[in-house]
């Protein structure tokens, strides 16, 4: 039982798993726009913008 355990590499995109992403609040135009920007940023591989959008989705200036 001494053979080394090998892991097949999963197709994980993000190196870090943090909190679950915030969902846009229904009816909030700011949330909807941020979600759109986040989707586009993710499609383009721009993880920095995705992260920024998540921060704003959690607490953007307009509030709810
Ligand atoms: Zn909102």
C-alpha cells in the first residue's frame, strides 16, 4: 500500500474558492447591471472585474 496517490487534475478555473457569489436582487437595476458586467468579465477571463462586481453586488451605494 505504498504507491503514491495521484490526482487527476480537475478543470478548475478559479484558484481560490471564497464565498459563494452574491446574487443580484430582483428588481434592482444596479444589481442587474453589475451581474451583466460580471458575466461579461468572466467570459473574458477578467477575474479582477468579476471580484469587483461581487463586492459591489454585496453592498453597492444605492442600497435596497
Ligand atoms: Zn442592488
